[in-house]
C-alpha cells in the first residue's frame, strides 16, 4: 500500500490488484499487424537525460506539475521490478524513463481529474456526471524514444456507476484512445472510421472487450497514429452513447495519458498536455 496525495491509503500502485491487471492487460498483448505512421525520434538525445528538478523511481509515487492540476504517477503495476522513474524539469516539461523487459506491462502516466481508485488532482470539473460534459478535448505534444518490445501512447477515461473508491470501484466502462503505437500491436477491429472529429482525426473502434471483473473495455485509435495534435473526445462519447446506450448518470473520472511498454524500454517527454473540459483549459508542459 502507499499513501495517496490526499493522505488516504489506496491499493498498491493506485491500480487494481496485479491479478486483475494482468487479466485486463493481457488483452493488449496481442501480436500482429499494426503500424504507427509517425517517426518517434528514436536515437535522438532524450531531454530526460538532462538534469532534472525532481525525480523519483519509487513505485506509486506522484510528482505534481502545472500548479498540481496534473499528477505524474509512477505506475508499475505489471512489472514492479522494472527500472522506471518519473521526473520534471524547471521549464515545465515532465515525463518518465521505463525499462520494462519482463513479461508484465507498466503504465507510467499523467492524469488530470480523478481516477477510479480514489486519487484526484483536484480540479473542479472532474469527476462529474456524464450528462454535465459538453466539452472534453486534449492537445498534446509528446516526444518518445523507444527500443525493443512493444508499446503504445494511450489516453484513458473511466465511467463509474457511483463514485471513485480505493477498493472495487463501480466501473462500468474503461475507454482507451490509442494515440500512437508500436508495429506489433493489434486488436480485432470492430469498425474503422466510426467518427471524424472537428480536428480531422479519423477515429477507429479498435476493440470491444468484456473485462473479467464485469465492465466493458473499449479501445479506440486515431487512424495512422499521432504523437502530437488535438482530439475531441466527445465524438467517442457520442458514439458510445449510440453503440451501448451509455447512461448520462455515470461518473466520468478524469483524463489519463501514458505509455504502456512491455519487453523493451521507452522514454516520454511531455512538451504539451492540455485538457479542456467545459470551457476550462488545464495546461501542462513547457
């Protein structure tokens, strides 16, 4: 166990139990055809190698950035023995270095708003009922350096039938939007081009899974992949409303952006990661 920033005890790595997570993430380890269309600057000098204003390599630790509106979480739920550190620079950039050469998957991340297991960055707009959301957008610019194994750059949000809680939160839907990914990652495509948002992103419904613990796990992707850009999440929300008949009374927790890596290493530098929710923008990065 570790202490969350509000002083309340939450489960190890502020995630589900390892057995739950391995069941959930085993869905992401499917190997097959897939591609990322953008170069990731592999081989370039990572900004993470420069002097850092703050750094921690302890599992479950948090670094607060952007006036505490975003929290960077050293999430080592799948491979606790991995060498993985989160950090921030004085100029506002932040990120992590993760060497996850084992079989498990880690998900170092930054989040704005709440998470199902109780941690919360403290913004007023999130968590909130689904019916209260009229605007939900992300702008990002993330430099990635990866080597070996497989990986993705993924945003997630969660819909709960109730409020976040440390143990067994009442999750109804886990929604992932894969922004970019490695060449070996694939899923059984549900349907391509289900929506095109106002920024011109083609959204594919990449997978429809039933989690072993009883919730729906939906994976979407930006066709072609994008390590920078803007996306309107309400297009996905509206699609899910029509596809599943999602209740407006469900609680949307917050926005998480991270990298999953297994069997290799990845460094991520967040130059920009801004969430706009109902007219309020929470900016982070340089």
